[in-house]
C-alpha cells in the first residue's frame, strides 16, 4: 500500500476514538512499519493534518512484549476518546536496559498513528479508523534487518522476539 492511499483511507474514515482518527501500522519486526509510519505522517502533514505518532517501542521490552497495553489505553487512548490530553512515560533504552524515561504529552490530534507489534490488537480494533498490517520479507531477512537496526548484541533477543510474534499474531488474529 502506498502512503498516499493510506492517507486517503484514513481521512475518508470516521473518527472512532472521540474526535480522533486512530490508525495502526502493525506487523512483525523488520517488516518496515516504522519507515511506512514516518512516510504516512509526512503525507498527512503535507495535507495539513494534525498528527501524532506513538511507537509501541516506547512501551515494549524483551520481557514484556505486549502486556503493557493498559498503560497506553488508560494514559492516552481513553483520555483522547474524552477529548482530553493523554500522557505516558516513554521507556529509555540508552543504557541498554529499559527504564522510565521522558513523560510524553499527547494533545488530541486529528490522526493518531500507533506503530509497532500489537498496535492493531483485537482489543483496539473497534476504535481504529484504519489498520495496515505489514508482513515484509521472510523471517530470515526480517531478522537481519532488525539486527542491522538494533545491533548484533540483540540477535538472540530478536530471535526470541520473532518466535513470540508468530504466536501473538496467530492468537490475536492480527
């Protein structure tokens, strides 16, 4: 899917999170989600739309790949649905170990894009105005892309992550 087509679809859809159009860019690691989401936001902003991006990487850890969702739901999604500003604390990985980082403030945008593994999970689908699941290349190529992005020291974590993803996507029916 081209970013311009995705932007058209988002803007044609009704807001389903209060006045916010919620879009999710999901799929396995190394599939190109971040690149697509960045280009999509560029396209929406080029069209004069107020946007905000939240990567699931701001929440997920190797040991907690998806159970962090209540932090996003309660801190951001529910307030936005009420027309209020949301907040969350981004994880700081600068030391190689996740720890609480900066507090992020999310004023209600016209379009909120969630990007990352589990962003289009079943529990949020009724609120999505748009959902795009990217599969990318085969698992081996995706692993190499992720290692190139995150570093060779994370290879074993990424191998375990890919195994988790396969189970998650099957169970969640993403």
